[in-house]
C-alpha cells in the first residue's frame, strides 16, 4: 500500500549523510517534517540552518523525545533500536523506517533494480568492483548506500540508471523490511556491532534480510556456512538460485578459482560440464585471498544481471581500491610497508594477516569488546614481531603471550602525534628483508585518531619519513 506523505507529520531522526536528503525529500512530498538530532555541534547547526531555510523544523540536542503528532519516523541507520525515541514510537504505534526503506518506497515504476551487498567485511570494495564491472559492460550505474552516496539521491534524482550497486550495513537492513533486490550477496559473517544488535543471532538475522524477495540469485560464501544458512532461510521468488563463491575449484552453481583463473560454473550452459573463464587472479588489485573472494562475489552479482565475461575482466582491471585497504605504501631496505588501517575488527585483520608470509604487525586501538586469542593463534607462525599501540593494546599483548610467546612485542604507552612514527621505527627494527610491516589494527581508531583514514595517513607519512 503506497504511503501518502502529503500533510503527514514525519520525524527524521538524525542529520548527516542520510538525514538531510531524507528531510528534503519528505518536505518536497508535502510532509510536515521535524528533524531531531542528539548533537548540536558546528556541522549540525550548519545543516539545521540549511533545512530551516526550507521551512523544516529542526530540534538540536534532543533526539530522545517523540515530537507531538508524529505519524512516521525516518531514522539514520546508526541510531540504536533501544533509544527512548523508538520506545515511545512503539508505544504510540508509530512505524520506524530507515533511509533505505524510504528510498525503496520512493522508487518510480521504471527505477533501476538493485544488486545488493552486505557482510561483516569487504562490502565497500565489493560494491565498487561490481560498479566497475557493470560500467565495463556499458551499463549506467552507481555505487550507493552505506558507501557514502545516498540511495535517496540516487532514486529521486534526475539521472537515469540501468542498475544500482548497493552497499547495505546491518543497521540499514534492520530498518528496511521492504526492499527486494534483483540479486544480493552476504560476503561473510563475524561478530561485530553486537552492542547495537544485542546478539550474534540478531546481527545475522538483520544481514539475512538482504536475501528477502531476491529474484535471480542469492550469492553466498562457500567458506562461511552461516551465509549459506541465511540463503536457506530466505523467502525468495520462485526460480531464484543459490550461487556460491569459493577460493577453491568451483562446483556447479559456483564461481571459484582454477590454476590462477577466476571461473564461472553458475551462469553457463550445462554447468555440470562447462566453465567460463572470467579473469586472472592477477587482474584483482590487490590479489590477496580475501580480495579475490570480493571479486568473485562482485562477478557473481554481475553475471546474475547478464554481464558478459569480458566485462568482468575489464571491470576488475579498471578497479582501484580505496585508500587504507591493504594498500602498499613503500618498500624500504627490502621490507614492504602495507596500510590496512580499515581492518578495524578481528575478522578483517585475520584476512589481512593471511595475505603475507612474514609479518611485523602494528596493532591496537579501541577493541569494542573484541577478543584476540583466535586471531593471534591463527597468525602466530606468520609473525616476526608485533608493535602495539592504543587504549586496548594490553588485550592483544596478553593474547600474544598465550599463543605466540616467542614473538617479540614492543608495547608503546603513548598516544601523542608521534606515536605512529615510533611504532613504524620499532617495526623497522624488528623487520628483515622480505618481511611485511603491516598496519592491521584489529581495533577502532578513535582513541588516538579521528578515524581510520587519519590513522592510515599517519602510518604512510611515517613510512615516507623512513624512506627519506
């Protein structure tokens, strides 16, 4: 049933990347919009002024109280379900949508279908690879959603698309019951954001929403049974197929790797006997195992949409990864220095550590409730040494003492701007020619840096000073 916005009292919860376009879109549809926001910093005041100039009411510094007369809430994805605003909405029978739900409902009859990607790690890279492949096939597309480009702007703007590559976080999926993708992928599942979701089961269930109503393909990770379980539980359209991706040789209805070639045994005639070559492993940048998995997932979604094999190869060759994602900074005295500051949890760091044979590991920061025993035990044989920084470094130090007692550890008890330079200098002292000094913190950055980008920039600058 279409929702009629004209004259409706709609509360938008949160400013930022999603809240501002949501408020503007709803105001344009004739809704009576009130925006509530917890913070009242300079950025929030500037955004509020922009909206108030349009006649939209903005209430800064109070995101907990339900405005009188509210008939619908459209929330920023990061706002926790336990927030008093949503408790009050539940008691009043007021529905709560996320920006993704709003975007889905505002799509026109000829709107572009969605190829959706979620998972604990690798979402942004996979969506960018997918968009590159789709463009190589001559399709009008954009990478949107949790990647930082508003889905609302994509579906309500003037630009016409053939298909959208959509990154969806667990937060966004929690508040989006209606979207139905052409095809979707869950890349992996590992404990993350459990303080927000309440349990691993709730987190997985929200991720699994991406498969609901899929028309053509549900893409899952053969190495991660939990993703296949979500496919089995999904209510999909008749004829929708389960398509696996694997770093090994693929079975029928899978994509995988054979002798350094990415191959498709899913979207070919007589898949029990035939396979289609898509690209070489060397076409994937960087060709680390977890990134090859990302490329296979992107290829599966593109092939589900009918993209030819040559476009997969061309799109992967054209793709350049974002900064701070297993990025090679420099070689100094025969040692490679690699920035994977985006590895902010243990699952991402495990993948990063698996990409190199002999590592001096720079790690630490805010653990967000994570434990490190399994990570350290799995990587112990690869570690030449470790340099620990940040507020929760003791947790990693203790895991190293239990599972890798022979690995030399430098514990840096400083958080000033020179800490990263000292960390890199200590790593250089521990490294030998042929080693990799790897920044893969397994922790969030906010104890020492504004974000993971700033942390990666500090590492790269320190490496450049070594080289000089």
